[in-house]
C-alpha cells in the first residue's frame, strides 16, 4: 500500500526514517532519503526524478518549499538545516546548521557551507560557493559578513524546536508514519 504523499518513480521510493515527521500534505517523489528527526511540512514538494535528494538529521523543510535536482546535480541538505517557508532548493548542497531564509532560492551547483544564513528573499546563483559561517543577502546573493557566534547558537535552538514540533504533529495524528 502506498502512503499518502510518498511516490515511487522509476523504481525508486522515498525512504523516511521512522523518527522523521512528514506532513500528509507534502509530496516526496523518487530517490529521496529523509533522516531521523527531520520534518517535511505542509505542501513541500521534494522531487527526485532526475537525481537523488538527501535530507539530514533534524532538518526542517518548511511549508511550500520546493526541492528538486538536475541530471548533473543531486540535492544534499545537511543536518539541522532550517529551510524557511517558500524556499526553492535546486540541485545544490546546503551545509549543516544553515538557515535558508523564507523565499530564498539556491540554484544548480551551488555549495552553501556550514553555519550560514541565506537571508530571506536572497538568490544564490548557479555554482556559487558560500564559505562556512557566511551571511548572504541580496539578488544575486553576496556574502556581507560572518555570522556572529550567538546567532549560530540560535540555529540549533530553532532546529531543535522543529524537531519537537514534528514529534508533536506526528503523535497528534497529523503526520504519516513512515
């Protein structure tokens, strides 16, 4: 029996860790792996029909996000990443403990380091490399400064909040059991 929102494509099915939360109103298609404590929220679409998608431990893919790949580039999202509402994460790599702000776009071949902030509405263009600990703002996105240590610590607070929120949704019956 196929579970709501999880779709096989070309013989590959999404694999969701039993400790993850996946909203039944999201769509996961193809070669996708979702790690423990990750959460996929309302109307997020993760489509791995050309390459694979990996979502790390404790990562939150929030409402209305789009995650896709190309034939050349998979999408790899690290541990404890927060992908804010309406992000587009396309065929790129996002490092651990990074925050991708609401409405941001990260494009093909980009590599965003660990502990970064991609400011709301920013666009990280194709093949851009963002060093660890960078604050990126604008269109096209530019590194404007280093992320302060206090802000970096807050990333984990936010990530842990979404881990707990996902568990609450799951136990309340609003999520699917992988």
